[in-house]
C-alpha cells in the first residue's frame, strides 16, 4: 500500500501565496484547519503543495497534520483541475443505470483519465458518490450544472457545446 502523501508531494506546481495571505487575513486563529483548507481550495481550485506548507508555517503546526487532513477527506483535491470539473456519479442508482458506460464515454470524448486535465485546459472529470438526484440516473455535474439521463450522444453534445461556446 502506498501512502497518499506521496501523491501530494509529487505535485511540484508552485502557486502564488498572495491568495493565501488574503485568506489568512479573513480567518482568525480559531478557524479550524478543514475550513481553512476549504477556503484555499475554493480560491486555488485545489490544494497546492507549497500553499499547504505555508499554512503549516503560518499556523505553527506540523506539515504532516495539514497533509493528513487534506488526504483524509475526499472533498480535497491535490492536483489542479480544468476550468470545467465534471463530477460523474457512481452511486448505486447511477451504477445500475449505466454510469460505467458514461465513464467510458467521457474517457473516449475527452481522451484523459480520471483526475487529469484535457490538453486544452478545459476539463477534468472525477467519479463521485451520490449527487442526490437518483431518479435522474445516470447523472453528472459540470461545475454547478446537473446533467441527467445521460447517454454517449448526450455527453458528446454537452462537451461539444461547452467547447464551442468558447467560455
Ligand atoms: S446514485 Fe447517482 S445521483 Fe444518486
């Protein structure tokens, strides 16, 4: 078994610390680490390694504690993501209704593996647990938008539409 900390440490992207400085100004010392990491992820899109190190320094806590919390909770991402985050539901209802085929469609259409960014920087897809709209299975969300009763053609047209919109 490989420690997930290794995956975190393999990401060498260095992000500006200015955003973190602002977040720390808005959070008092009592703000718990999970809340702080959520704010960091909302701002950076993920948890950059150099930012986590800086949090440890600024909060006077061990780096291992920051990495430990970040890797324990599935809500936290250790790698940058594309402009559009596709969250494909793999909950029971979606699984029964063909989420595996939708995952194959995404891999085929985007030509990336789960968690990777497409070369145009637009998309990252990840598998997630139930999105809470099981009657519409199979379902995915792209950023804040929900897409239901997916088929290969539907996924293809959604991705093409986003690519074509130039957003
Ligand atoms: S199982 Fe997919 S939305 Fe609930």
